C-alpha cells in the first residue's frame, strides 16, 4: 500500500542576494494513514519549510533542488495549477502557530469556514464544523469577527477549517506555541482526536518535546535540514541513537528531575550553502570523531529506528570515547 | 454619543471642523448648481468689474459675469474633477500595488521602479508636460492628476500588501483552493482598504492643488467653464482694481484644500490610532 505521504531525498534552497541557503538538505520521511508523526528540532532546522513544501506553499524565493514529495503516490511538484489547487483543498489541511493570523480580520468566521467547505457550504454545515471542534456556541462564533475570539477559540476554528474537507494529511506547525499553557493540551487533544477520528495523518511540527512525546506515535528529529532520527516515539525518547536527540532530551526542562539542571546545547544550528558533505551536527556534538567531519552520514536502521549518525551504536551504548 | 447615532470623528475637533467646512462648501455648490439662486455662471449680467454689493454678492468679473455663481461652479468643478481623477488613480494604483506586493519577484522590481521614475519629476512640471502633450482642457487636467497621484498610491498599497500577504490567512485561502482573483478581491483588498481610503483623501487635496495650478497657467479647465484655478487665472490681471476676483477664489481654494486635509488626518487617526 502506498503511504499517505512520502518524502524522498528532498533538498530546498532559498535564493537570496548573497547566494543560496539550504533549508532542507536531503530529507526523507514517510507517514501512514491515521498516525501522528511528530517532527522536532530547533528554530531554523527546516521544520516549517518541510511542512510548507508538502502543499507546495513555499515562498517565491524557494527552489527545490532534488527529491520529491508524494501525497498518495502522486508527486506534488509534477501537478499543474488546477490539480495542485484540488490537492491543497481536498487532501491537505494546515494549522498554523498564530490562530488569529490564520483568520482574515475583515471577514466573519462563518464566511471563512464556508470557504473551507466543499461546494458552497451552508450555515448548517458551518455550525456542524464549529460544533465538532468544541465550540458549543457555534451560531455566535460564526457571526463573530476573528478579533472577538480568544486565541484558543480561534485555534479551534482553524482546526475545524483544516479538517472540514476530511483531508488525508494535516500539517500542524507549532499549533500551540502562541497559546496559554493551560489550553495547550486541550488543543492538542482536539487536534489529535479529530485526526484519528477522520483517519488523517497528523504531521505535528514542534519544539515542545513534552507534547511530541505525549501525542506522537512516531517521531522524526530534524537537524540541519535532515531528519536525523526517525522511529517510534517510545524507542526514541527512551534510548536515543543520535547525539542531537540525546542532547535535546537533556536540554528539555520537562525531562529534568526536580533539583536537576537542563543542559543547553552549545552553539547554533548551521547555515548551509549547499549539500552538507559531512555531519552538520559535528561542530556541536560531544561524540565527534574524524569521519564525522569528513563523510556525510547516510540513514541506517539500528535498534528499531532510522538514524543518520556514524556513531549511533556508541550513542545507544553510552560509550563516548572512540 | 447617543444610541444608534455615531458622530463622525468623535473627540477630534479638527477633523470635525474640516468635515463641516467641506459639507458647507459642497452643499453650496450643489444648491447653486441645481436651484440657480446665485444666477448663471456664464451669463453676462451686469457692468464689468463692479464691486461686491446687493446685486452681485461677490461683484462681477471683467466681462460682467457675477462672481458668486462662478465660484460656486468652480468649487464643484475643482472638487469633482480631482475626486474623479483620484478614483481612477486609486483603482489603477491599488491593482498595481496589490499585484506588486503579492507577487514580489520581477513584478515587484518593475512596478515600484516605474513609480519611482514618475515620482522623481516635480509634480507640477509633470502636470504641465501632460497638459502640453494632450490638448489643454479638462481631460488633460484629469490625466495630470492621475499620473501625479498614481506613484504614491502604488507605493502605499504595495507596502500595506507586503505585510498583509505575509499573514497565514492568505496561505489558508490558497490551501482552500482560492484563485488569484479571490485572494486579491476578498482577502488582500479589504485588508488594505483603510490605507487606500486615507491616501485617496490626501490625493484629492493634492489633486486640487494640481488642478488649480495648471488651470491657473491656462492649461486646465478652459473658458467659459470655471474652476477655482481658472478664476485665479482670469482675475490676476485685475488684482489692483478688482482684488475680490483673486481673493475670493483663492480663499475658497485654501479652505477647501485645508478641510480635505483635515478630513484625511482624521481618517488616518481613526483607522490607525498608533500613528500619533
């Protein structure tokens, strides 16, 4: 069976006046129907670019260098304009970070939800969508303008809009980063619940490790435009095989015991100007050895997950010296 | 503020004064044009260059035409001509600004450069040039105002569009399958409309300056029609013997432009309170 989403060796550059900057550097990923796939990584690692590329919604300066994205076995880069519009409308749903910015400030909620529905959409259908996402006062919400809603309500509306046409893939880019801590889990419960109920793949892009761990079936860790470690979240969070995953876990406050200290990862993510011919994490890694700075690591299957690291075996075993 | 009635520019006396002045001026010209109580602007009614008095409230000009109806007609011509020209400029400018701000890329290199090019000519000089190329007259006055106010309109709309186009709701509309026309008309235009309205108000007052300028030089509105600028043109020769021929249209013109500007400031303050 073809996977709902398959990303093969995808590389994306951004053209700027000073040359090309590589945002995604040979990313590979698959996702099957009904699963929640968490993608974690620092700001600037290429998460959002990867998410937008699935809908071919990249900024005009972006350039696909190699690779392909297959949605239901069809390449999104091969589609003509009409087919692309159909794909976006019927098979993809997006939920963004800023819920208020996702809604047009000059239009009533009802009208905007209607635009997300198939065909012309009726008031009854609009209210059904709003009701499904836990907005019990659907009639009033439909008549409101975005500024009259709270952030949490607006995010519920945008989840409703994203799922209105029963898409196969839902991409949520930091869906709770702009919300109060108290309603984050409500929103994630709703999002994952609705996706599971409709059988959609949920690609959850986030740097909130705690949330990813709680809600994802599988996790993909992204660094330097590559997916450096991909596998079931139970395996990856307990026995990481990539040094970056291990260091991310140690830097996450939620995983530090009381009285302990979160360890920040020194340095900053790389700015690549082309294909990285070595391990892009090597300058910040405590496991670096000579081949890490000389040879680009390729993906390998080790202990139940896919990992892009020369030293994965040692990382799992916890042997630091080479 | 009473229930149901909203006073325009509440708490902004300058803008209110501007609005009142504008309403009075426009009211005067409408009443004058429809009822003829001030007399006809083109009839040769009395002795030439008579002083303001009971028969001719503002005196007469060198041909014996009563000045009052001519000023009333002039207000009408000056405001309407400028407003009409600005409407054209706003339509073209909004479209180009929206496209340029939304598409970026090559489109966004060409359109603002052309606007800059037009912007680099002194406005009145450009207006004279256009009137000279076309035949002097009302159409060339309109063309001059359009071309002079267009670059600023393009720039302002483009700048506003750049920020709006970055918003996620535009992407969300594309995801929902919206085409270019739908995105421009339903999502971008309403969100930059306030900017267009404020800029249009300023453009109208600037357009009136341009119109009076070229009409004063004899390149705009042609006799026997009157605009405030052409009245200044006609009256300038008789400044020492009949100063009212220059002062009355001049003062009316100044008040009209000032009140349009005050209304523009008021609109800007209402729409974007953070500017102050």
